[in-house]
């Protein structure tokens, strides 16, 4: 699987984009909105969004979000999803997780089905 991130709207403190998930045959599996930080970069340990582009996915463990994820999915072995490519290494630990505002992103990607009015 891979994802494609396309930025759409830039606000004062965040960026809203389109987030698309494709299978290995490039069939679109999911499309939703993304919320990320307003500043971009590839440096580690900084609250920066990753560059627009195509990324690979892999499971990531451990994560401080795992207990909440497992309580939601009811799967004791569920792990977070890590986003990476040649420019953004998996070791940067850019995760897809929940949150409501740009303060919840911490450099990661938040997903939603709609944007605030």
C-alpha cells in the first residue's frame, strides 16, 4: 500500500489536504482530508509536516497511541501506521493518528471525513 498527500488549504497554523490510500495495483482504497502543521521539513524531533508526495506505509511499534488504538479496534496486537519514503525515513516516526486541531498533530497526520465549517 501507499498514500498520496495533496495540500489544498493553508491556514495560519495548519494545512488541510487530501489523503489518498492506494493498493499495490494503484486502486484507490480510501480518500479523506488530512490536517498537518503549517511548517514543512524533514528534520527529526521537530513539529513539521512532511513534504507533499507519495509515501509507503508500515506498522510502527511502540507508540504512546497503541493502548487507545487497541481499545478502539479490540485487537491486542494492533499497531500504528508509519509513513515514509526516500526523503522522509521511517525512523522519523510520522504516524497517522487521531486529533482535532493542529495542536494534536505533533508532526504527524490527522485524518477526517470533513472539514470544519
